[in-house]
């Protein structure tokens, strides 16, 4: 009974490690930290891509997450799950999880996503001079989507074998 639980737990840990090996970019600006993660690590055309934006801000910082699908227009968005919470210390944690389908195989890029914030902590400038809020951009994520064609498959198109004969229907 416990052996089965160990195998299940081992499988779960292995899948978490595979996801952790995907592409990741972390940025920090003042009281804000963004982490953008993309998996699986070696997607093939047709595989769903999991994109997660995580934003953490110190207590007293007001955050605006990107609009739904902002900058992701070239990908088909299959699913979107936003969430926001406040940690015990008052820190903001926002997440946006997307399931995407890439339009083609080959080199791909998730463009930078913009997060805005107002710093309401004592002694801080709430926003830059003449602006409503600070802007922070994530790094772009570059990745490769493998083709579904077997390696070495011919890309040559050939003419049809001949004319189709009429069929009689009874």
C-alpha cells in the first residue's frame, strides 16, 4: 500500500521537475518581483503551452496585472486563470496562468508583459513624475516548438497518382 503511494509521489515530483525545467525569466524593480514561466521544456506542435506570470509586491504597493491576453495575440488562448492574494505579511501575490497553443513550429517568442504599480509605502514616490504608475516589463521568453513530422521526412509534395474514376451508387 505504501509502495504505491511512493510511486505516485515520485511520479508527481518528476512531473514538477520537468515543469521547472521550462523557460523562466525573473525581474525585479524596487518593491516588485515578476517571474514568467513557460513549459513544457521541449514542446512539439500541438502540445499545450503553460504560461504563468507571478508578481510579488511588498506591503503597501498597489499592482495592476496585464490585461487578459495582452501581447499574446499570436497564440491561441485555450484557458486563463487569474488569482490574487495577500500573504500574512501583507505582500501582494498575483498570478495569471494561460494555456496557449502555438501557431506553428520553429522559433517562438512570448513578448514582454507589462505590470504597473503604485508605491504607497511611507517615504516613497507613489509614481514617476507626471505618470499615474510605474511600469515594469518582464523579459521576453524565446523557445523552440518542434515539428510533428518525423525527422528526415520528405517535405516534397507530389502530384496525384491519376484521375479519379466516377463511382456508381445504387
